[in-house]
């Protein structure tokens, strides 16, 4: 079992290679909280004095992990985009597909036509799937609406999921995900719409926790991003932004300027970006599923950790660039493609993503007083076996808010 005795909000640099774990351990969950743990040989009798409704789970030979925290997804969407997947196999780039009206605009067209109920039911199924894969908290973005009505529709779906689903959800407003076709050549008019109409409407109904902008080549500029983040902050929306996926876009620096909770993607990171992040409270977040699926450059993660930075790993679950929210697989990709050690990948998918969702005081590790969101593995020989057995489903029991949900 991996545990924490002191509450750390994030883990950086060399410390990422360390995991505190206890062999042959007991763990006590009371209501929805973690209230005790220790070595079996040191267990006190009062821990064993159970009430008749208490349940004992024998996890012999198994391991107990804190639930994965997935701090970057777009899992509310309509339909799927396997046709573009074939275009990609045939050699078209992400940007070429986007230019042809594919990509985000393709999802926007479908989302605008979908009913709120349909979107809710589809997203609910995806959430049930990721819960079974060990995820205990997820951030979900809007950004396939691209007009006020449909952006609000997406965010209302996320709000309903927040109320209904047993995992923790944070909502991020991403009106500036792509410039809609009708604003082609009038990008700043669309930015005006985001600022003057969408943000106030989102805030009026309290529909978002965070604000995001796709600050990258061919999407939104640093100037657009500056204006949008400034407007969002006025309404209490802290930034979490898409940055440096397609170029040295300046996204990292503008994110840091506005004290973003995270900057995500980061395929293009050099010394300037590392320096900006080192002086900040912003969590650098890597999305290995997207880089893998699109065949992109991999971020220089080892260089970033050697410089002392923390790293978070999220799934980017979305229909275009990462049609999976399987965090155990993201961990394997982190190890295989980014040369992260299994311990680093575990910290990156739990405590550091919890930080990137503003939740690391209550989630991301097994620590006293934290929320009882954990999973128990099947019988496995070691922690390292988790990312190593990259396609095996090793998650046996899932507990959220102290209740067994799988
Ligand atoms: O994070 N990079 C921008 N947005 C998404 C892709 C969304 C899509 O292609 O539908 C991402 O990868
Ligand atoms: Fe994304």
C-alpha cells in the first residue's frame, strides 16, 4: 500500500522517484475518509473492534493505490472521429485535418446538434468506464460548443455529472478551443464573444471552476489568451491552459503570468519554458495519450524533472487526439515513451494531477483525513508491475467515498 504521513500538495524533481509504501498493511476507511493505516503487526485492538455493518476486505497478495486523478479531459462529446484516425494513418497531420473542417470543428458540429440528455448519457458511460479503470477524480472541459448556447449546454451536462457521479469532477470553460467556421478571418470577434458574452454567462450560472484557452500555432495567440485569461480571472476562474503542443507558442509563459494551475501538453519545452515554470506555482502537465495517438514529439520530461520541476500526467480523453481515459495505460506510456520510472509515473497520475485540479488537500494519496478514494489491484508482484503489464486490467476493487463501486 502506498501512503503519506505528511500532506504534500505536489511532488517535484528527484522526489518524484520516491513512493512511501507499507508492506503487509491495514487501512481503515470511515464513512468517506481515510482514518488510519499501518503495519499489520502493529495493529491496535480498537481498529479490529468492528460494528456489524463494517466490512473487511482481505487484500492478501494485492496492492492498494490512491485512485488516479485525471486532471485534463474533454469527455463530454458527441459521436466519435475514427474517420480522422484513418486520415492520420494515411499521413495527414492534426493541423491539416483541422484545416479541412475536421478536428475540433467536426466535434463542434455534432455537439451542437446533440441533445443535452444524449450528451449526458454518453459521458456517463465514459465516466463509468474510467471509474472501473481506477480514476477517482476527473476534470472535464467544455470547448466543443463554440457558441454561447452550446458551451453552456456542455457545462450544464458537466454540472449534472458532478451531482450524479461518485467521483470528484471539476469543470473547465474552454470556449477558446478553436475558431468556429463562421468566424474565419474574424478571430478577434470570436475572442470578443468569449469575453463579453460567454464568460459572464458561464459565471452567472456558476458552471465552471477553471478557464482554458488553446494557445498554440493556428489556434489562439498569446494576445488572445492574455485577454481571455484576464477576463476569466475577473470572474474567479483560474486558468488551466493548453500550451506548446504544436510550437513554442508562448503558452507556458502566459499561463505562468496568470498563475495558471496547470499548463498542459508541452511537447515544445525548452530552457525558457523550464525557467518560467521553475519560478511558478503552475503544474506542468503531460498528455502522453495525445502524443502517442498523434505520433508527436515527446516532451523532454526527464530534463524537466532534473531541473526540479514536478510533472503531472493526464489522459486528455477526447474523440480526436486521445480516445481513452485509461490512466494505467497513460502511466505505461509515461514510462515507455518519456522514460519515467514507475514511481514517478504514479506520483504524476495521483498527487500531481490532484494539484492540477486544486484537490491535492483531499485526494491524490493515501493520507489521514483524505477522501476514501482508492483501488485494490488483482494479485501483483510489485508496484512496477502496474505500468509494465501495460494492457492488462489489474484493477480489482474500486472504492469511492468509502463505498465499493466496482
Ligand atoms: O487536447 N489540443 C487541443 N484540444 C484537444 C483535441 C481535441 C480534439 O481534437 O477534438 C487536445 O488534444
Ligand atoms: Fe486537451
